[in-house]
């Protein structure tokens, strides 16, 4: 039986708020694209951990690390987020 963690992300833009859900592998895919397309620091994404990956403390720690990761990306792109990041955060569904 394979289990995986889904991270819930609360996104706020102006008066709009919504939630997106992603697995760590989604963050990894996003990061790979940003590293190749936008020259993002490859060490910015928290590392993948195998042992105890579903323990409550690790999940909470990674949730915070992924939140910092996304905030850092948004600071790097203050005017226009790259298309891959915008789609990851579902901007196209909520912000026109």
C-alpha cells in the first residue's frame, strides 16, 4: 500500500482567496521547470525525505518549508509570476 501526503495551500491575492492541493512530487516538478526556465536556485526546494515521510512532525515541518518556498518564489517574481507557477497556484481560475 502506497500512501502519500497532500499539502493544502491557502492562496490570497487581493480580495480573492482559494485553496490548492499538491503532493510533494508536484512541487518537485514545478521546481525542475523553474530551475531550467527561470534559473531558480536548485537548492531552494526542501529535500525529499524517505524515512518517516508521513510522520506528523515531518509533515508539519515540510508544510512550513514548502510555504516558505512558495513565498520566496513570489518575492522573486513580484510583478508577473512565471506561467508554470501561476498554473500551480491556480491563478488562471481566480484572478483575471
